[in-house]
């Protein structure tokens, strides 16, 4: 699992959904900050097998298996279907999102700085 930050906000992605991790230069990545109505920015880009890319500020690899807690249907709908649930890591809840679905959601969502 990848534990990431978009500004002060937490996000988690399943590692198997990430084909590569790259620097922002050369990638037209959708910034994860858009989901939180913040100015775009990223220091790392997560690239999916389909070629979609999401920019995040920080990321850490978490090798511990974690159960996925279900997400309320209203939050799944509000995330464009990208929210898979929540994981508990480091004593905090992290929203677990599908990388390709989250990238599509971000492309259709304008944040303040987008």
C-alpha cells in the first residue's frame, strides 16, 4: 500500500495499481490536491497501467496488510466512485482510492488552483 499526502490531506492507494512512480516533469498528472479544492502541486507522480497519472506531495510504502473498512455509499458517490474504503495506518484513517478511477475523478473536478 502507498500512503500519500496531498497537502495536509491523506490518501492511500493499493500498490498493485501503481505501474510506476515518477517525477512530475514530463507527466500531465492530475494533482490529488484538486479533490480538496487546493492549488495543484506534486513532488511525485503515480502512474497507472492504463497511463493515467496522479500527482501527490509525499508517499511512503507500507508493507503491512491492512483490512479495508467500508465507505458509506454517499462518500463513494461524492468521489466519483473512486473511494474504495478506509484503512487504519499509524493510528489514522486513510481514504483508500482506486488510482485510475481517482485520476478520472480529478480530471473532471476543478480545484481552486486547477
